[in-house]
């Protein structure tokens, strides 16, 4: 069930970034990112390490204040009206920090009450999420003892708990085993089919091609290309387009002769 926060403006994009910029010292991590995520889309964000994906997403969801630019969730300004905007979005950030001394069940119940859900709803959603994400057996285990993959899944559960309109997920399939990955894929596809919107970052081009209907390529803190996947691909493999756009050179052809000596 979607959250109860009212969304103004029929047809407003799920996420709009306008001129988003961030500098760390002398390094410009994000340099004027403009991006529009249509409502109801499954949007992939790809780019090499250090391209600015995580920084852009962190600013988009209110985890990192931008130096310039705007981020809007369904027309609600993330930094002018953060409480209302954050109620519309579920987030799985990179390097998610969780209260590790709580069990999986305690964590979801605690966060559910922070979201203002009533006790019955929290308990019902907690048990359903634990079951669907195959964490029921670990419900009474402290999060500190969770594997990396289990942390990803409990993190996704926290993002879904309050019934958001938009999910923003940073590398949600990293360190997740194939069986669990298939479960997560099904959950996300059902979420979009029911009217939700998803933005996910990934280094795996095949995953983005198979899941997403839109994609943006970020390089050097800027959007190099964006649009429907078929349009960005232009009849080629997404990975080939990606390598061309980011100006990467595939290494390994020369050097390291000593390995074979």
C-alpha cells in the first residue's frame, strides 16, 4: 500500500534533478546534473567508479546537501520541504548503516513506528517483508551478525516498509546470491507494475538492460546520455555504448608479460 502523503501535480516526474552540483575540496564530484525520471519508470543509473552516481543519489534523497541545484520528488522540493519529500521515497543507500544491535524484526518495527505507522500495520508489514525477502529465519538474529547480502535485503525491507511512491536503490544486487537476487527482481518489478517508480544504480549492464526501461550514463560528474534504454543503446549492446560514452580504454592487452614468463 502506498504512503498517505498526497502527491500534487498529475504527471509530475518521480524524480527531477536540475543543475545538481557538489564539490569536495578541489574535486568537483557532480557537475550540474540534469535528470528527469518519469513516473512509473524503472530507471537505471550507470557509470564508472568515481563518476558521481552515489553522490548524485545522496543529494537527490536528502542525505547530502548540494552546493547548487534542485532535487524534486513528485514535484516536492527535497531541501525546501524535506519531511514531505522523504515520506514519498524509500532509500537503499551505498554503505547503509543500520542499528546493528537490533534484530531484523526489531529494526523494522522500530523504523515503522518512526514513520508514524500504527502498531498493527507495522507488525503485519514486518512479518510480510521478512517472509518475502527470505529473512524469517534470521528475524531474531542481530543485524551485526547478518551477511552482506542479508544486510542488502533488510535494507530493502526498510526502504519498502512505509509504502513509498519512489525507490532509490544504490547497488541493490551487490553481494546478493542469485536466488535472493531473483526474489528482489520480482519485488521491484511488481512495485513498478503497481504504479511505483524505481531508480537503481548498477555496474552490471546486463542487469540494467533486462530490468530497466530508462537509463542514464554518468561520467565525470555529468550526464553523458539519458533516455529510454532502446534509444540510448541505438541498436547496440548497452555495455559497448557505455564504454564509448565514458571514454574508457579496455586494458589488459599489453603489459604484465612477467605473468607468463
